[in-house]
C-alpha cells in the first residue's frame, strides 16, 4: 500500500512511469544464468472514499482478475 496526497490520476502516472520499464532479475543456478522477467499488475484505489466492505470487494475483484 502506498500513502500519497496526490490525486489518483497522478499516482497512476507515477506508478506507470516506474512499472512500464522492463524489469528482470538474473540468477546463477548450477553454473547457468537464468533471467526471469518481473511482471506486475496494480490498481489505484482511494481508500477514504469507500467503506471497509467496499474495499474488500474491490480487492477481491482485482485478485480474481475482474479489475
């Protein structure tokens, strides 16, 4: 969770700048090099605009792939 005083749109732009670059990590395993891409999925949800039950419902929907 990130706490920001910026608008949701500004936070989305901030995260997009960071997460649009290619992220990967390289590991050495048994004298071999393995590079794995790191992929993320995220959403911005202002918590102060929703009840606890609404927040849980949104998070469950996001986790299930419903955005």
